[in-house]
C-alpha cells in the first residue's frame, strides 16, 4: 500500500513539473507561427508584410499598403488580429494634367486652352476661355485645391476690311512683280498692311503701306 502511494506521489510530481515547464515556455504550445501571422495580416489588409517581432503572447507584424505603413498585433494562440497602429502615412499621388484641367473647367465653366506644370512648387496653371474671358486657374498638384484665379479679357480681333490678297492687288498697281513679303501691323485705328513687291527684270522693289480698313495707300517706298 505504501509503495502504491509512493508511486502516485512521484507521478503527481512529474505531472506538476511538466505543467510548470509548459507554463514557463508558452512558445512550445503556441498554435500560430510567425509566417502564419504575417499571412493573416496580408490577407486582411493587403500590401506587403515586413518585420515580425515576438511580444510575449502576441506577434507584432509590420505591413505596408497604399494607405501607409502599419503595425498589427496578432494573438499567437488563435491568430486573431488585434490592435492596428499607424506608423507612417503614405504620400498622396500628385494629380495628372487631365485631372487638373477637369478641376479648372469645373471651377470656371469654360474650356481648357492651355496648361503648364510648375514642378518646383507642385502647381498646375490651367488657362480656360469662356465668353471672351481668359481665366488662369492655379491648382495644387498634391490635393487638387484651387490656389488662385486670375481673369483677363480676351484680346478682341481687330476687324479688317481688306484681306492680304486685297492689299497685294493694290500694291501691284505700283509694281507688277513678285510678292516678297506681306505683313499686318495692328494699330488703334484698324492697322495696316505692308506689301513688298520685287521685279527682277527692272531690278526694282517697292513697299506699299495700305490701311487695313479704308484701303488707303499710306506710303510708297521704292528701293531701286
């Protein structure tokens, strides 16, 4: 009888020792590995996982996706993902030229006519035209904010009664040769044409200044 009690006592001591070992070394009894913890985080949040560190009953898994860089806590026993900590926010993608144009058009209701990107300051300058008004819209490339609006009247075209061909016909009444040059100069009273005609046979050249509205010959300059 005493021998049986002695055997039971030894068995009890061994069992208690085994339980103590398991308690002091929980890693030997865990159900989730580091790789499995990383896979669990990746499946939930996407992106790429990085460093995995042991934190007692948890794994701390770092991961990075489009929104930024994070650290997730994963329970070793069942793989439950707990707290998520933001480590670093991702920098926003800059706007494209098409997006900047869209913002400018929505702001003014006009039609985009030109766009320039100021790389140093991260700004788009978009020109729109509506009802004779040119508006320059400055748009932040980082967040799409309209930084500045500048409006100016579109330069009106100066009406001309004469066409270049009309001016040439008038100039040829002075010298029937080959047209060397036709220029239009804008002035407050309607502008004028300068028509230069050459004639090789007689080695002559004439420049005739003709009013663009009235058709008057203003000056005639010969270069013999």
